[in-house]
């Protein structure tokens, strides 16, 4: 009995350990999936930020060029204005000097020739100093303009070099992405390769959902109907004996052609063809009536699209696909939605396993209780028999002491027996078996007596 209880406890602990390990693995897989999706979002954001920065740098470059042209024009105008001003000042100064010189020469040509010359020289120095004082600020301004223009040109060259490098990196990344996309498109154009890729995606989804034990893959199995051969890719077993049929043969040719299209209108036409092909396949699955060929099944079939981009492109071109699937009793599923569906089914299996284990434990408990009750009845019978045996023993001892041994001892007095033999006294048994106190055993005894 202890071994049975230990076995039950071991089974419960083992089941809990397995559930814990499976949940840990599921969390690890989900964490890796979230990390990959986060990395993809970050790369997309970086690409968008680079494009925005490229546009901003182009705008800043145009502004710098316009500012440079404006400042250059201002500098040329300043130079022309300075030249004109210099000419006017020089002419005015010369005219005044000549007029003063002539007047002084007429008045005192001989007497004050030296003084006139000295005064003229002093006045000329003052004029030259005045002109120099006017030229210095203009020169300083011109030097500042040249320094600023040099800095702006240096910044423009650095920004242009950075922009060129970023554009080159973006071009290389886009080229690599285009090459990888081309390789994927070429590989998926082969029907066998595309089908095998869809099956692998489907198996990965089942593995991530932890449903391998309750899913059957049928890569070669098919069923003949009036509309042709039906070959399911996956049958998901449901609690209660029902099934879900999954078809992974969604048409992807038009979507792959859209990826290679260079014209935007051609790309839109191919995406519309992709949505139409998905709708046609969806309607065909509804007419094929998987639920009648693979009994028992629920009243719907799952059409698995091996990538989120196939689903979003088809839904963008034809938003009524979901309603059409509901009408045809076909559910469109991507890896994300199929994982959620399979996790719900896995939860149902877990609940059924818990229910079955509870039923087994209940049955074992009833059986154990019945066996313990039977054993208790036997022990109660043993106690009763012990009481009867003790009572019979005490009665026989009393009879032996009062009736038999009294007469037998007289033989010793008459020297009939040997000296080495003596009849020993027999004592009655005073101890009694413990009475049964458990209410269950008392009820069982009463039931047995009745």
C-alpha cells in the first residue's frame, strides 16, 4: 500500500516537473522570438532615422550653399562700396589740398612756403590716418567673413563626406537585402522547395507551441474526393477525440512576383493577384469539406500562411478575406495566430490530463479505502477471537484448578509419581485485547452482524 501511494506521489511530482520544464522552454523560445522581433524593429527604426537624417543633411547643405552665395555677394558689394568710398574720399581730399595750396601760394607764396608745405603735409597725414581708420574695420570684417566662409566650407565638406558614407552604407545594405530577397524568391519559386519551406515553418510553430505530442504531420497521406486528392499537412488532436485539419499549401507565386516588380503599379497588380489567389484557395478548401473526409473534425479548416507578410499583404489588398474565410468555414492563420491556437489546445490537453489524473486518484482512493476497511474488519475479527480464546482459556484453567488438579495432587501425596515431577499452578490471563474505537469499524461490525 505504501508503494502504491509513493508511486502516485511520484507520478504527480514527475508530471509537475515535466510541466515546469516545458513551460521554461516555452518561455525561452518566446523570449528569443521577442528578441528577434525587437532587433528587427530597431533595424527598421535605424533605417528610417538614417533616411530622415539624410534628408535633413541635404536640406542643411542647400541652406549652407545659399548662405555662402549670399555672403559672397555681400562681400563683393562691400568691396565695391569700399572702393567707391575710397575714390570719393581721395578725390575730395586732393581737391581740398590743391585749393588750400593755391590759396596759400597766392597769399604768401614766398614768405610762408615752408609753413604751407608743413601744414599741407600735416593735413595729408591726418587724411591718411582717417582713411586708415576707416579701412581697418572693413579689413577686420572681411577677415571675419573669410574665416566664417572657411569654417562653413569645412563643415560642408565634412557633412557631405558623412552623408556620402551613410548613403553608401545604405546602398550596400539595400543591395544585400535585395540580393537575399532575390535568393529567397528564386528558392521559393520551385513548388517543392516552397512546400517544404511551408512544412518546416509549420513544424517550427508546433514545436514552439509545445504540441508535438498531439499533432500528426501527414506529408504523403491523402484522401480522394470528387474534387481531387486531398492531402492535409497537419492534423491537431483535440481533447474529446476531435481534430483540427491544417492546410499549408497557400499560393505564394503572385506575392513573390510582386517582390521582384520594379514598377509600383505592377507591384500593386501582383499583390491584388496574391489576395485573389488566397481567396480562391480558401474557397476551394471550403468546398473540399475536410471535416467530412477526416472524421471526426470540428466545423472549420485552418489555412496556414507561413509568414506574417503574406497575410498582411493579402489582407491589405482584400480586407474582406477574413469574412470570406468565416463563410467558407476556413480560418486564415499566421505563425503568431497558429501558436496562440495551439497553445489554447495545449491548455485543453493539460486540463484533460489533470482531470484524468484526478479520476485515477479518486479510483485509487476508493479502492484503498475499501481495502483498508476490509483489513480493519479482519483485525476486528482477530480481536474478537482473541477475547473468546482468553475467556475459554480462563474457564478451562478454573475447571482444571478446581476439578482436575486437586485430585491429581493426591497421587503425589500417595507417592505414586516421581519426586522430580510437580504439577505447576496455572494462572488465568488478565490482559484483554484493546477494543475497537473507530466509528467506521464499529459501523462495519454492526453491518456484518445485521
